[in-house]
C-alpha cells in the first residue's frame, strides 16, 4: 500500500472512532426520530424516494455500496451537449453521492474526470465504470485531502494523465452530529475543519497554477452554512467558511480569468447522512424539507455543470447557489 493509502486508512479509522463516540452518546440519550411528512413533491423527469427511507446506519467514511436504498446518480433523461468538451476535471469525494453524479454528467458533457477519494475503493471503482461508460477517461486516486502533499501530488498526476486541468470541484467532506455542544470534542472539531476547510484550501492552491482563463473552481457548501444546524455546529461553521472562501477567492482570481462558485445543497441522499445519523433518524431524512423528501444526487449535479460550463455561466463568479428544495 502507498504512503498516501496508509494515511487515508488511518484517517478512515479515526473517523470511525469519532463515529463510535457519537453513536454511544446517541444510544445513551435515546434520540427520537422526527415525524415524517405526508407530502412529497415530485417535479423531475422521474419520481424519487420519499420518507420513510431505509432505517440504516453505516460506518464512516460511508460507502454507497452498503446503502440499502441506492442513490440515483445516473440521470438517464439528461442528454449531454458538449458543454465541457475536451476539458479535464478533478472531483474530490467523487467516489459516491453528489461527487459521483457530477462525475457522470461531466463525462456526458465531454470531460475527462479524476476522482479523489479516501478509502472507499468499491465506490470509486463504480464511479470509474460509470464515467468510462460515457466514453471518457477516469483516473482514481485514493488519499486524504487534509494532507497538503497528497493534494499537490494528486493534481500533478491528473495534469500528467490528461495534459491539462480546467475544473476543480471541492466536494470531500466530514460530517457527524453532536446533540449537546459541550460533547463536541476537539478531535471531532479538528477532523471537520481539517477535512472541510484545509482540504478545499490545499486543493485550490494546488490547482490554480494549472488553471487557464475560462477555468472554474466549484465548491460544495450547504444549507447548514446559510441557516446553521444546532446538531452540526462544526459542520455548519465549515460550510459557512466555504461560502466566504468562495466569495473571497473569486475576487482574488478575477485577473487570472478563473471563476469560483459554490453549490449549497439541502438534504441529499448520499452515504454522508446514513453514516452520521442513527438509523431511526435516517428513515426520516429530508422529510422536513419543503418538498417533503431529500434530493437525489442526479438532481443536484446539473448545477455543477452549469457553473463549470463557459457557455452557461461565463458572467458568474463568487456566487452561492442554493439547491435546497424550496425555502
């Protein structure tokens, strides 16, 4: 196993340790599941699952292959039109969830895609298969975005493999709730900040020297960075920081012709939440959204195409685009 792979494995072990601590606290507190809503809006090309969802709790960092209800990522009704023809993209956290859905649509729009992930090898292999099925190249790199050297090495590998870099999607994240603020440990707090903020910072610094005018950086924020979440104080803090990072970096890179924007999703059915919440809470995930259900990854991914494509968003930079299922 490579040094990067060993480091990624240690990070995954550490995240599971934090998860075990929170699981124990939840068990003692006896958290009750929220009430499911009776209404769920369907306005897409096909219908999407509504609560109650499978009551399932999985281990960190969260494998999509383990989910009883598989996220819908392949967007069968989405037709590509060369919006990203000839481009090369890096997607962190691209092995599953939103990242996988974005990888598929980028490939369908003509881009080669590099997928960075922690240690979810089975998920990453499925994403690679899906990208290659669209007729594009896919490079899979395992490692920890908290590690600055890994980020710079990964970008160098991508540029060598594809001959260019046009799009960076910062998407990798760590999230796990804490009911009582005083139970939020420094180890937990540090893991969230290092993954969600340092990871974005390292990847952006590594990518910028290779980006040309017309290139794009797209960060994944969150509705929690806008509204806050009482049980995700650390996560909300990092997502608000990502929104500010987006706006500040967009101004810094204006003269280089690099656009920087952010997608701020609401509840989305990915491994992130079943590896955070207890099973009974997972069953009601997204029920309190205005649409009465969580989004599926394929409903979020087109926003990333929009913000990456110079044909669609050439006059947009520094924006936070909420995709939250209604206010």
